[in-house]
C-alpha cells in the first residue's frame, strides 16, 4: 500500500472574476486536503471592507477520483457553447498575471 501525498498548504491553481462587471467577487480554484481527503475546491471569494479577499460558503468541491470526469464535462460544455454560438471560437485564456495586474482585485486569498 502506498501513502497518499500530503499537502503542507492548499495549492492555488487559478482565479477569475465572478463576472466581467463584478470586480468584488472572485472564484478561486485550489487543491486542498481535509481529514485525509484531497479535492479541488472551487470557491467564491468576496471582498471585505478592508479590501481583502475572503472565502464564502458558496463553492463546490470535486474529489480527485472525479476530477478527470469533471474536466471532461467542462470541456464538453465549452464545445457545446461554441456550437450554439454562445461563445467565440478558439481559446481565451486568462492568466494569473492578467488577473493580479487588475487594480480592482482585492489581493490575498
């Protein structure tokens, strides 16, 4: 039996604004562990009165066993949205650098 890798702290994968007009709330994607279980946490963060980004209770967690299936369904959703003309063809990738360079982003996690 092999030991599962442990994380000393959550690993942030990426961030995005909740919507183009809502620059006070972000969605943060991070790999986390809790009580021996590893999962992808997709969490909504709000900006408090001090301008800090704080987690809310809104979010979804995906276990590592389901992560590939989750990603495949996201890919299918993108393909269907393109097919229906709801989003433009081709990838539009927002990098952490672009997100963090926007002055209205509250900073930290």
